[in-house]
C-alpha cells in the first residue's frame, strides 16, 4: 500500500468508528431536533440555520434540502441559511461586530414558533452562541449541533446534538449524516 492508500484507510476507519459511537449514543437529541423542526413547519414557522466555514456550508445544505427536496416530492419547506447574503453579513460585521452577524438576522427574521439551528464543530463560535441567545429571547426553539464537548454553543441551546470528537473533519462528516437523518424525518412528515 502507498502512503495515500494508508491515509484513505485510516480516515475511513476513523469516520466509521465515530459514526458507530454516535449510532450507539442516545438518539433523542437528533429525534427531538427533527420533531422541533416538523412542529415549527407545521405551525407556519421556519428553520433559521447558521454556522461558520464548513458549518456554514452545512447550514446552507440543510436549507437547500428542505426548500427543495431530500428524497421525495412534497411541499416546499421554509428554511433559511443565515450564511448566504454577503451584503448582510459584511454590513453587520462592519457596523456591529462579527459576533452579531447571525443574531441580528434572527432579530430581523425570527418569530416565535420558528427554530434556530446553530452548527459549530468546536462548540465555541461566539456568533453562533449570540444567535441562539437572540433566538431564545424571541421565543424560538433552539438546536445546537456541535463537536468536542459542545462548549458554549451546546449550553446555549434547548436541544443539543453533540458529536464527541476533537477532529473537525470527522465531526463535519457525522454532522452531515445527522443532518441527512433530520431532513429525512422532516420530509417524511410532509410527503404525500
């Protein structure tokens, strides 16, 4: 085997082991997250998702799966990634602080009955904590999806989905799987 083949094998083994660890953990946080989103959408609410870097991409991914479709034809579901409007993001970062780029959007767009999803592999993203704090203050349900020990982001949310690993890439891989499960559960609730 070459060094690259060894790297491939080691990476797959590591991510499969973390997936297995999460599979054996309590499923309630993931199922509670999906149920909260279903309830919000059934009540005419929406999902507001945010994160930084790869977690921003995950926020956009989950919004796309709900607005479009995951696996089945069904009604379009209201979901917004707060990571996509560069004019809003840069003006808020410039006029306030980067810590406020998501919270300010939640103040503008969030309504009681909506759900805020904050994604942070480190659990330490100050702007995600601020978003969840703003959401809670406005009466939104809050979900954190984190890595490591969950940190301040996990503590800021009503529902905490934690992937207990120090490896950012491995956490992101499991986050993507869990977000797909959440999208599947939500979609099944609305599929005809």
